[in-house]
C-alpha cells in the first residue's frame, strides 16, 4: 500500500507543475469564457460530413504548434477507433498554419502527437489501461482526443445478446476508466459520437433531467451508456448548412450542461482547416 | 501492427488466462485466480490487484508484473506522429483510375490506406468505372488487383476490351488480365472469407508468387449487406460494421486502395441523393463519389456520366466532372505518384 503512494505522488506533482492553461484552445467552441478547463469532458455529436473530425484536426494543430507560432505547444493523444485519422490532411493544415512550413517544423509539431488505433471495445479498454503510464511519463500530455466512442456500438450490441448490461459493459468500463484518467491526470477529453439513429417521433426517454431546447431541434437521441452520458460536461452538436448562399458551411451548437448555457456558431473548412 | 494480427488472431475478448500466456503466469496462479472469478485477460487487467493479492494470497508485485506484460501484449501501441508521418510518406501511393477527369475529382487518384465509395443508381456506370480502375492499376502500374463481384456484373470480355484500347501488345494484355483476380461473392461470409484469405496472403508475403497487391474492389457492398438489414437489426448492422472494419484495416495495414460501390436512396422524392445502407455505413468511406447519367440523355447507349464529389478528406465537396465510361475516356495511364508532404 505504501509503495502505491510513492508511485503516484511524483507523477501527480509533475503534472500539477507542468499544467498549462488551455483556455485559449478554441474559445468559439464553448458557451462560457475560460473554457475548457482541466477535467472537462466534451462530446462532439453529429451525422456524417458535419466537420467533427476536421474540428479535431483543428484542435490538434492548436495544441502542437509551438507558442512562438501562436499555438499552445502541448502534447496530444489521439485514439482512433475508426481508422479514420488522415495524417496527410493534418500535415496540410499544419503547413498552412505555420509561418515556415518546413519539414523540420512539421516534424517537430508532429512529435507532440501520439496516435493509437483500437479495433474493438475490449482493445480500447486495455489500451486505456496501458496509456496510464504514458500520461504519468508525459506531464505536458493533457489533451485526449477520441474518434469515435460509438464505433463499436453495433458490434457490442450484437455480442451482448439480449442483455443491455452485457451490451454496454465494455463501453461502461471505458467510460469509467476515462473519467478516472481525466480526473487523476488533469486531462481534457474530447470524444466524438456519431448520430447513428434517427430521433424517434416521441422520445419519452431523456437522460437529462431537463429537456434542453437544443434537443428538440437537433437530431439528438442519446444511445450510449449512462456512465458516459453522466460524465460529459459540454456537448457540441455539429451540423452542415444546406443553403449554398452561406459561405460558412457548418454550425456548432455548444452546450455547457451543468450551467445550461448554449451558444451557436458557424465555421467553414478551408485548406488550413477550421475557420470560425 | 501486422505481426500482431497474425499472432493474436483470436479476438482479445476471448483470451482466457492460461499458463505460459506470458512470463510469470504459472499454473498455480491461474488456479487461484480462477477460484476467485478471474478467467480472462480482461478480468485480470480490470481487477484491483491489491484486492486480488489479498484474496488469492499472491504476491502483489508478481501480479503487477504480469499485468504489465499482458497489457503490452494485448493493447494497441501508441505511435509518435512524426514517425507515423515518415512511414506514410513512403508507403502511401495515389493510384490513377484510368480516367483523367475522375483522377482530378479525387485529387490525383485513389489514395492507398483509404476506402473510396462509388455510389449511383443502377445503370449509372459503377461497374464500368471499377473495370476501368482494375485495368489501369493492372496494366499501367503492373500491380495486382482483387475484384470481389457480388452482383455478377463483372464481364471479362468488357475488361479485355478496355485493356485492348490501352495497349496493342497482346502479351501485355494477357499479363494484365492475369494480375486481376476475380472472386464471385454472393454472401457476406464469402466476402469476409475472401478478405481473410487476402490478409493471410499479404501477411506472409516474403517472396509471393501473386506479386504486390494495391487494390481491392468490392462491387457492390449493398448487394451483400441489404439482405442482412431489417429483421434482427443489430446483428445485420454488426456484420456490416465488421466488414467495414476489415476493409479499413486492410487498407491501412497493407497500404491498399479499397473501392466499394453502393446504391443510392433519397429521403423524399425531392430530397438529395444519399448512399444506401443507412447512417452507420455513411461514416465508413473517406471519399464518396456520386455517378449519375447526364440530365436529358435519354438516348440509349450513351456513355456520358457526371461524377460529383460527395465526401472528401481533402477537397471541397460538390465539384463535378464529366466522364465517358465508353472506350473514349480510357486514355494513357499515368504513373504512380508517391506523396511527398502534400
């Protein structure tokens, strides 16, 4: 028991000392000033083609670009469950954002990015367990991106048979462990969830005590386990604008769940990535 | 990544703890753990080891050591962005489709490591475009192609025609034909089986007689998935997601370009065309091209089509080009362009 404390102690101290403020990460994404703070769990939700992954690239760029060039100079961990991550796209974005997009500079930025791909919810769970050491060893690694949390939904549902508990078991364990990681290592977690189902006409089920106004006009139907629903601090809904007259092609509706604050913003996607 | 899939082909959920699975895991330990309800790798790794040490009278240090080794064996290993970029620069290739205007739409061609979807109504030319791609990759790049035909639409004579239009050398034509492997698949399990066989072949590739394979075409994915949907919903969807996983991991791990064809549907009679197979499938391909007959072309036998970009990781959507899926558009194939920091 004593050895356990000795093991955690220095790691935590190093983290507290090395912690930098991330409130300039992307203020437009948040309803409240000063967000995000360490310990926040932000969910990106939307249908296909609404800009969620582009927004993640934008966040990565914001993090890995050094302070001298206007970025935050922090390390990022990207967990890819869809084999969706496009390195070449990220490089294009970095090239466009750096004053001198030389190979050296790009590699230096990319050196702050860690990537891992998981092929099942069980492997995701085991990988999260093994990542714990990485967070201890890298105190400046404080942003965790997960694309996407819903990737295994149908496979898990099928494997779990008739029992909802079994179906949700892996994701519940992942959610619980993610919460532990976020709290213990003072991380900020951004996770995407895909709109896999159409909202039912009369959704009597509501996992939140109050029916927030955004839920009626966005196509949102919560389907992931309660453990996840309850740990989310901000939910950002992505949608694509259909009218061609509008130059800003995408919209985000960002909700601070505990304070019940909502804000709506538009962005477009150019060669250099997301632009608000 | 490749060796991992060969050695641990059992899904990690099913791996039961047994002696010798990793150093330090003895038979005695296994029995004690089993007596306390810990059977699988996941059970072990999720448990509170202090608790387990007390209940099973095992050394805490020994348990921690075993946990570390098990995690190293079964979890995915993080890569550094800079290293991954280096790797991708040398392994990613852009394959020409055989049609310069389609290449333009796709930002030079089909990228390896990705799944590209061609969607369109029946008769819109999806199979023709696939044949053109197979011919281009086989003849022009001298790379092997796997063509999974689930509709019976593949015709060797048409493929031969396309090859003949590109080269007069009969020997070259024959060699190109030999590099294209066609497998008729009419059920999802046949598709999965063919992909598994491909995976085994590629994993063991040292001096392979089949040669380097860069392209997998599945024409069409909707034909094998449609029969699964409806009814016990989640099982069919789970199989569909399993197929999409297989296609994507093959593309990534072995630097292949995967092309799938799909039907189209619309929400209402005036709504926009969207890919069939529902929302979950829509997230799968990185690039999506819509093939349509040109408006007003009611004459029979016209080979003109419009291709528009519906989804792309690198180009703005909505751009459109004209295609001629008859012999006319099949021009000289261009060489592979390795990517060097886009």
